[in-house]
C-alpha cells in the first residue's frame, strides 16, 4: 500500500512535525498582522493558533506522492487552511451556528465582535487566492489550476452549498443519501480538493488522479462521520469546541440517522475505501496519505 508497511508511527510523526513546522512558518509570514484597524490581529487569531492542520498535511502528502513542486504545494497548503479558517469564523457566528468555543478558545466574533469576525473571514478568503498567485515561483498555469480547484470546493457546489443545506435541514429528517450529499459538500469536497491540489503540483497519470480523487472523497466523508461520533462521545474540553451542539440544535447527523455503532462501522468502511483507492492509484509513495487516513478515523478530537 504505497510503502505503508515499511513506515512506522515514529517516522510518520517526524514527517508530520517537519511538515507542520515549515507550514506554520509560511502561514505566519503570509497572514499580515499589519492589516488596518486590528483586522490582521483577528485574522491571525482565527488561523494561526490551533487546529488539526489536516488539510495542509493532505496537500503536502499528495505532493510528496507525485514528487511535485514544494513551493506550489506549500502555498496550496496555506491557501486551503485559510479557506477552512474563514468558513469556521462565519459558521460560528450568531446568524449561523452561534457557537462561543473553537479550538479551545473563544470564537472570533466573541473575541473581536461580529463585524470584525465577518471582515476577518472575508479577508482570509481573499488572501487564500492571493497566496496562490505569487508574481514568481509558481507557473501561471499551475496557479490557475490550483485556484480553480479551491474555488470549486469552496463555493455553491461545495462548502458554501453544504452549509446552506445544513442550515435548511435543522429539525428535518434526512435519509442517508441526503445526509451524505450535504456532508460531501460541506466538509468532504474541501478535504478532497486538498489532496487534488497537492497532486496538481506534480505530474499524474489518469489512474493516479482518479485514485487520489477517490481517496480524498472517502476520507472527506469519513472525517464528518467521525466528527458526528465525537460530538456525542467526547466533552467540550477534549474537542476544543462545544460538544453536543448538533444534537441540541436538532441537526441531522450520521449518529442520529445510522446510530452510533453503525456510524463507527461506516467510518471504518470509508477508511478501507481510501486505502484501496491508493492501491488503485498505482503510485509507489503513498505512505503518508495512508497513515493520514488512519489518523482521520482514529482521532479523538
């Protein structure tokens, strides 16, 4: 499975720490504290302090699998996290989920006010595409491809569309297919795009691209299934966000639709699908991606 058996957990964690160190340095350099009227402070509060960093790791692991361009991949890793962070800032606001805790600290609108939170989210969304389009260092054709992948995953067909379905579904009974479509858009597509943005930084065969796409789709859905499980099995201190909020808000989840044990089995099934997709990709170096799939399902927050 792309070298999975030859890589132990210690070597994987060393790769994670090296990758995140370089990533955090880059993100710190590109998110400006000097933005006017305290806007930069709110942006940095939202994106620099905490978070799982799964999406950046997926970008960098996929780039590694295809032996791609490291500078383009690092920019893609920072851009996708900026989009993710902006979505969380807006999602937490009173007009949406009205949450007060994120990553173990007050949400941005609680810390800085609603107007500043809205602007911080807007600014991070724009900054993501600025980071992807430097004056030099990344070929214009690759810039355009990365921008297209990220925009499609973020907009009406992806994350924003999924959020709209989520808000419209409060108090309603969804079947499994409807729930899967909502979460594929809301959460899954951006995780899948992270994988494909990393792959776009190198050269892939059609089989490799298809395998990575299916891998991204599987772990994207698995991530949300596990999120739903953790929402009812962990407390707020462990999660770093308000536990039980989906249940309290009467939102449909995989636990409410399938039941807890069936949801756990489904997460394991999706992990198996992700591993099989990597085998089908034919790529020889997918160890990091394989282990990230395990990390998605086995996490406790």
